[in-house]
């Protein structure tokens, strides 16, 4: 709604040409993880917001699109064509005043099976724990996790986290998705498994392989899952060592801190491990020691 408001109030054209907010890395999750949320009005969101603004005004070929830069105009035109053809949007300009969000869990459950993809996604985002509907929620979420549509898979994973669903078929599907070809699906499934306490021996192996990924959110997901374990085997520890060395060499302090938290949990004397791993690299050893001290302080603060 904030994105759309920027466009509707006429600020979209300005935002299309300049950056109000410094661009961030590719950690963010399009379904709204609390950790590393997506940048404000990134290009895909900006293009879609322009399309919704035109669609809400009943404009099929708005002249003002010509003023937008190609990176926004071209995907915006495609989105507008899609909206004019399908009307597949939870926002309906004809019924904008209706309290569409005032529904109970039974109604959201029914809406999750609507034909409209947008309605399915909105419904999934409103799932809440409900003992009386737990079986039905599990059935619906398992159906979504098995689809080929990446947006529905991602939002279904979010809903599984929200309702804390640990049914065996759902967990098995999450483990399967942890090796999905889409990086965001892989990362999100792995983090969900960690949050649900369902990281088994095989999943540890998959998480260790993630540490060698190119996408930072994949590496983060692997480290997050491994860090949820009280101990790891030598193979996983070597994978963490390689990724830790890479983080030190590139001065990636976020990952340095994350790995330090892992070491402090797994090892009784992580300082000794650092000395053996880093040898005479005094600069790296100092960075590792500082991160370890910060990790211990954080652990104490968390109590």
C-alpha cells in the first residue's frame, strides 16, 4: 500500500529516476521476512505499483507511461496487460471500501483455494494457529507447497512458519524444497525447517552445501540452519570454516558475526580453533576474536 501510494500521489515518476534509499544486498525475501526485508520500492515493485495505479483508473494504455524509464515502463506494461485481462488482484477499485480483510480463519481457508493467485496469497498471509482447523490448514498448505508457482510456494512456507506446522508430509516437502532450483525457495524452506526444529542429518548436509552458494540469502539460510544445531560434524564444520575465511577476506561483518555465533555454540574453545584455522593472519584473527566477543555478549544479553 505504501508503494502504491507513492505512485498514486505522483511521486512515482520521481522515484523512477532517483534512489531515495541506498540499494541493499540480495538478502531480502519477497514474502517479508523480518530479517533483511526487501528494499523500499525496488524496480519490480515500482513497475507493478504503476500498473495497479493505471488499472485502478481504468487506463489500458496510459500516455504517462511514456515518461517512465524503460526498466520500469516495460515490466509495468506487462503487469497492466495482465491486470486488464485477468483482474487478478486482491485490491478491487470497484469495491475498495469493502472490509475485505475482516474475515475469520474459516473464510481465509476457503479463500486460499480461490482461482485468483493474489487472493490465495493474501489468504495464506492471514493464516493463524487454530487447533480446530489445523488439519484443514495442513492439507491446503501441503497442496501449495507442491505447486509449480514459486510465489505460492514462498507464501505457503511463510504460513507453515506462522502456524508452526510440523506434520510429517509438510516437513518432508520442505526438505525437498530445500534443494529447489529457485534460490529463494531453497533458502526459505531451509530457514523454516530450522525454525520448526526439523533439521535432520540429511538437512545438515544440504545446509552445509548452501554455504558455497553465490546468493547471499542462500548462504545465510545454510548458516542459520547449522547455527540452530547444538553440534555439527567435521564435514559441516569444514564448510563453515571455508565460508568464514571468505567472509573475513571480504570483510563481510554480518557473516563474520553469524559464524562467530555458530562457533561459540559448537566449540568449547573457539579461540583455539581460530588460531589453527587462521595461522599467522593476525588481522583476520583480531576480527574473528572481536566477533566472538560480541557473540558472547549477545548470548548473555539474550539470557
